[in-house]
C-alpha cells in the first residue's frame, strides 16, 4: 500500500487506486452503518467513507467512539465525488486509530482569547495552517533573495549591553551579577561584520518592551536585517524594492490556495511591481494633510496616522529624509541639508504601514561623536561602534524588515498576532 499525502491524490489520475493516508479527524458524522470522516493532513482535507461491513464491527465501533483530532491511518480506494468537500473520497478498506482524542477543546465560535490560550491546539486549524505556510514561503524567499544578491548570512548576539533604537523599549535581564538587555536590533553587529564580509544579513528575533497595544506590535518579533559596505541610501532602497517584489511573487506563485483560504484579495498583491514611489518626509506631511490626517512637520508617524495614510496607497512607498530629531543617532545627516537624515521607511499599502526601517549610517568619526553628544549618549557605551569609524571606515547602509509585519500584510490579516505561531505581546507570554 502506498502512503500519500492528501494533496497528491486529489486528481483524476488516482481514481480507482489504492492508497494509505495518515492524518487527523477533521470532521466526523455517522449515518447508520456508515461513518463519514473528513481527514486532514498538512496538505489538505479529504472525505473518507467507512462502512461497518467492510472494516468490521470492532473498528467501526472504535471509530464511532473517538472524537475530532484523533490521529488515524486509513487505507482504501479513491473515487470521484462532487459532493465531497474536495471533490474526491476514499472508500475505506482498513483503518487504525493511532492516538485517540476526546472532547477537543476548540469548537466553533470560541473567543479570540480562548483561541490564543489554546494556540498549541489552534495551530492545527485550516486558517493557521494557511498562514504558517505563507510565513514559511516568505522566510524561504527572504533567504533566497539575500543569497542570490551576494549577502552572507551571519548572526549577532541576543544578550547585549546597549540600545540601538532608544532606551525606552529595552528589556532588562539579570546576567549573573550584572545586567544585560535583550537585543532590539542586530544592526550594530552587522555593521562590524561588513568590514569582513561587505554584504551581510541575519534573520533573528528582536525584542521591544512595547507598551503600546496596536495591531502591529509584538514584544518579540522576527527581524531580517541587512547591511552593505559602499551602499548609499538609494542603493539599499533598490535592493529592498527588488526583495519585496520577489517575495510577493513567490507567495502568489506557491500559495494561491492558502491566500484563498484566508480570503485575501490578491489583486492588490498582483499589482506589486517596481518601481515603488519614493517620497520625502516633507511631502508626506502635505500628503497626509491633503488626505484628512492632520500632521505637522516634525511629527513622528503613529500607528493610526500610518494606517490612515497608507489606505491611499496601492503599492509600498518609501518615505525618505526624515527630520533628524525623530530618528536614532546613527543615521547619516544629509550633507545637503543636515536637518534631515538619509534614511527610509517602507510603508505597506492598504492601511498596514511601516514594515521596513533603514538608511545610510554615519561613517565619519567626528559626526558620530557629535551626534552621540547631542543625544546625551556616552561614547564609552558604544566604544566598539565608534571604533569602526577609526579603522578604515566606509560609507554603508542597511535596513531592518519586520518579517511578522510582512506576513501580516501579505496574508491580509487583521492583527499581527495571527502572523506568528506564538505571539508575545504586553499581555501575553503563554503558551
Ligand atoms: O524601525 P526599526 O526600529 O529599525 C531598526 O531596528 C533598525 N536598527 C533596523 C536596521 O536598520 N537594521 O525596526 C525595523 C522594523 C520595523 O520597520 C518593523 O517592521 C519591525 O522592525 N518592528 C516590529 N515588528 C513587530 N513588533 C514590533 N514591536 C516592532 N518594532 C519594529
Ligand atoms: Mg522604524
């Protein structure tokens, strides 16, 4: 008997053939001497018809007793059946209950909180299965992009001693008889590594003690970061644009079925091609006001503003040249207008907002020391970062992509917590 996955046998070539399937009971219904089992595995669902006289009294009774989510092996013949949920059905000849399940806690109409408390079981749902597959495709496409573009994969530490993105969102952890923090970004470590490898990237968790409860904040998220020697702001934007298009294309190509399960409007995604608009922050302020979002020069964008603004976009947009005051110290001031920095954020359309933050780094020692002083930061805390500007510094740029935010947008989800297997937020650290 050949063992197959459900998806492989859902076609006319398999009609009349024998197969063994292994999976879980998704639905079950008895009518007299027949039991209809909808079996699910990682790939799809299929209806199986189990007849008492074929499988015998004993097995029929056993199947009748167990509940949904029991794991089973079923073998039988494949037939076409228009009325079955996926168009085919298995006429069972034999079956084995491997791991019985009784009173599976999740049924229809459970609250969001209940489903989050039971996330370890909810990950089995068709909806989560679809999201997790899209997520896997996105992570794969990211690695493909970087490797094809000549970036070396590398890693920074997770225990660190300083802030990258400001002190207010640092998680402090006891570290023997000292204190340390969980990293907010691997950027500074990647900057050290370009002096060896020139182009580097990492995909790793970042941690933010975000007190905000928004649709887009996690306290632990997956961060894809890149850094490249000799790159200027616009070079990095070019790579990000190409990366975004490539990832969206890959999802459209490989995850049609999953996008459909999630009712994602794919027209928006099919529209994603180069070039993306590049808009200076100054122009964004006008754009915002013209579109009913009141904002003045110097205001940072909050989640609500970004959401309102990006509802007017049908493709990602790069916002560049932010005022120096609202960006971290490491951004390179524009030599033509030092009131702004050579940075960029990529905002996703449809109300999603920022998914990438990046830019060119200060590479001159005196400029960096001046910026540290202006921000009241102690250069000794950053001695190794300062060193890079003493020993063969080069212009360079980089970015950080919130991968969960990318999944959130591409899959068209309501809240970022649905985009990651085990979301961590201000209110949740379990399961
Ligand atoms: O804009 P951020 O804070 O930039 C940095 O950390 C830079 N050091 C990155 C770099 O240049 N190497 O964060 C980068 C991205 C954001 O655009 C967002 O997508 C994501 O990380 N992000 C979060 N995602 C989920 N939950 C949070 N709390 C996030 N904070 C940032
Ligand atoms: Mg940012």
